[in-house]
C-alpha cells in the first residue's frame, strides 16, 4: 500500500536530487516564489481530495491541476534521455501529450481515491542550475511522506519539472521504465505510449492543452 501511494504521489505531484545536474536555466527561480507556488498547488490538491468531492470532479480537477503545474515538456525530455536528441520537432509534439496522459492516468489510478489530510511546507532551497527545490510533508491517510519538488521558471510562470519521493525521481523512474522495456528509438517510444494510452480519458484533454 505504501509503495502504491509513493508511486502515485510521484506521478501526481507527478527529484529533486538529480543524479546529474541539468543545464543552467535562463531565468533563476526565487526560492520563496517557488515555495508560494507549491503552497497554492498543494492547497488546490487538498481541496480536490476531500471526501465531499465527487469522483468525476476529482478526476477533472486532478487533470487540470497537473496540466497547469507540471512542465510536461521538460519532464518528458528528461525522462527519455538520449532519445530526446534524435526526436524531430513533429515527434516531440506528438510525444508530450502522450507522455502527459500516461503520467496523469497513473496518478489517477494510484492516487485518485486517496485522501490528503495535510500538506505542510518546509524549506525552499536554490539549486545550482537556477531551479528551486521545495520540501513538503504530505499526510495521506495514516502515511506521512516527504516529497521534494523541483520548480523552474517558464514563460508562463513557475512550473514543476521533477518530483522526488523517498529518494526516487519521477523523471529517472520513467527513464528506467522505458529502458527496461527495451525502447531504443523514438518511433518505438511513440508506439508504446499510444498502446498504453489507448482509451485514456485524459489523452484528448492533454492533446488539446499541449498542442
């Protein structure tokens, strides 16, 4: 149960201790700005997870929060590693909404029926590449978890570009999953994601939002 919760949180709120340091951001994310942003995202999520919220409202709200708060272009690029360098612009445009739908579907499946009872904020620390890392403590039922969020600056404001739960990075977790599946080319990756997201209720929404 605890393992499922951890995987769900990683997918929902979709690392913050990267195994390698990303390139320096064009714009530095102020730690306090990142902390305030995560407080807003956390409060919205807690409201969605209340027992009084209907399943339909929760699912719709979940998709909306994740699309607005996670930078799926950045997360997806990091998750596929070296394959990102060989992807054409058209393949990248096709990949991002497929990947986003996959992450969101996993989050809803693993985390959508749980109740967040508390969302506590801790320190926000500047990172060498200009990002900020925000520490939070989340209470899901009887299970407390420490979750770290990497936040960076985008043209549309702060966005989460990685999440770490129990030392496990969201981007590195998905990269490992694709590697274990033997995916070696971008066409193979796209075919795999299309298979996984066949019938996905979130895919039409991600395709519309991320086109």
